[in-house]
């Protein structure tokens, strides 16, 4: 291969990755914009509302229905969107869509209450009492209540005080809210049933959304697990607080897992089968086994050390766009913090060209999988920098991810793809420093630590 060919390969790969990622984003937002236009046409060409407040409530309700469908599609784990947008970005969109939906349903409920109270010339409290006695309206009120509860527990202050398992279980209430909202729409939503075309449009949308959700979250995982029959092969303590679990099964190559991705894992043992956690693959997939490595922070991760060999494993995935599919350059910089090293270690087995690893830990004893990283140093020529010590300590202050320090460690940083995985605060600081250092946005790939597993 000539030097020109070597330069052209990553350029062509970058073009394909960028175009597919753009196509995935345009598909999501283009479909949403198209349906917003359709909904507004249906609203403004329909029958007028009984008063202006009820009209506003109905207008909001139509858009809230679209938001609810978008919420479900963003977590339906559609492979194309997951591969080219990434589970962490889809989850972030899901979060902001959820807050928008919260305000939409609260405003809808407020306007419908005040509108009908004005129409009946009674107080809002009296109107609430009236609605409680009407079955279709009661369904809508229950749906709003569940959405308010879930959103209240999803704000950062509350979320940090809940274990992943509890938060995940509470989040399932959204499916109950969706069911109630659909029933409310079926019985009460005259705007949704204005004519045959309107009815067909809404139920076609709901049908596609529900089929996509069931396919991605139920049917595909059941079929994959029935085929691959995963079991725990070994449990290896990496340190006092970190454990690796090796999993084997039938035809693991058929899972099509890529380095840098993660699964949502359930270990089907007494007391654990209902617990599901996202953990990254911590070794390069070879079609023979999978490995996850986790720090003991929650009930599931703390219990990994006590898993019995032979225990059955149920997985959802693989998920995530933190892969080599998005590479744009031959040279790569991998930045990890703590146990965020797991997807970074996985990527090392797939990367070619010059590779540098920056591994941020409090001290050398906290550097899990260090022996494996050093193996790549000796056999593949990888450059490894172990960054230790308390941030801000010393004189000058220890700030390893300041732009000038990154450029001192990796002088050609602007010519590399950069993969970042670690705790949220570290990841945000690194991303800001990369921007300040002038690294092009398309060369930066980040996996949010909270999603990848801890």
C-alpha cells in the first residue's frame, strides 16, 4: 500500500461514518418535523374547540402524543440509530424529550381543567371532582400523575440518591403511563378521531412505535438469548473493589458485538434475575467469550464477585457507537478515567496505527487491567501514560487534562481520533479541553460513564 492509499483509507472511512451518522440524525428529526406539520394541519382543519382554553389544551395534547412516541422510539434500541448515533446520545435526547413531555402533559391538564371549568361555570376543584367520575378522563389524569412521578425522580438531585436498580424499576412506570394515555386517547380524544383519515394516521403511528419498541426491547433480546445460551464461565477479582466476569455461550460471533460497546446484563440467579445493569465489554470480542469488568458501587455490581460459575446470563445488546466504525484518522488517543478503562481496553484490540492511552486514576493500585495495557505497550508499541495524584494538588497544580498538558503529552493530538470514557465530571472536562486544543469535533468520541456501566 502506498502512502497515498494509507492516507485515503481513513479519509474514506471518515466520510462514510459522517454521512451515516448525519443520515441517522436527519431521519429522527426529519420524521419528527414531518409529523409535527401533519398534526398541525389536522388540528387547524378540524372542528373548533368549545372555547380557547380547551383549544389550547387539544393543541398541546396532539404534540404530547408525538413526544410520547418519540420517547419510546429513542429507547427502542433500533440498531441503525444505536450504531450511528449512539446509545448515550439517544438516552440524552430521551431525557430532554421526557422533560418536554412533562411540561406538555402538565399544561394540557391545566388548560383542559380551566377550560371545562369556565365552560361549566364551576371552580377548577369542582371540575377535578367531575373528571374523577368520568372513566376516560380518569385514565388521562392517572397517566399525567405517573409521568410527573417519573420525571420528578429523574431530575439530577433525586437520581443521584437512587440506585440504578430502583431508578430503572421506577422508570418502567412510563410504560404504564403510555398505556393509560393510549386508552385515554381511544376513549376521550375526539381530536384524534375527527375522521377516518385522522384515526388511521394516529393508529398507524402508534402501531409503528409499539412494534419498534417490542422488536428492539423484547423480541430481539429473547431470540438472541435463546440462540446463544450465555453462562458465567469465570469470576476473577481484579482488585478489592473491581471484578471481571467471563461469559461464554453458543456462536458468540453471531452477537456481532464490537469493541467499545456494552450490554445490559441480567444474571439469572436467586435474588438477582430482576436486576439489570449496563456494563461495557472489557475485552476485544473474539467470538468465543465476553468479559465485563465492574467496580462495586451498586447492588448488582457489588454482587458480581459472588456469581456462581455456570449461572445463566440474559443480555440486551450490544449497544453503543463508541466503536472503531467512527474512526477518521490512523492515529488514536484513548483517554480513560477509573473503571472507564473497560471499553478503552476493548478498543485496543481492534486499533491499528499509532495509539496513545491516558489512564487517570488516584494511584497505581487503582489502575485495573494495567497488566493488559502494558502487554499492548510491549507487543504493539502502544504509548501508555498513567496519570495519578489528586487533581489540583501540588505546585504547579496537578491538572493532567488541561489543554496545554494534553498537547504536551500528545503533540499531534489534532491529527488523532480521541476516545474518552470516564466519570461525568472528568469526561466533561476532557471534552472542553479538546475543544480548547482545537481537536475537530468529528474526531472526538465520548462514552458517558453513567451509561457505559460502573
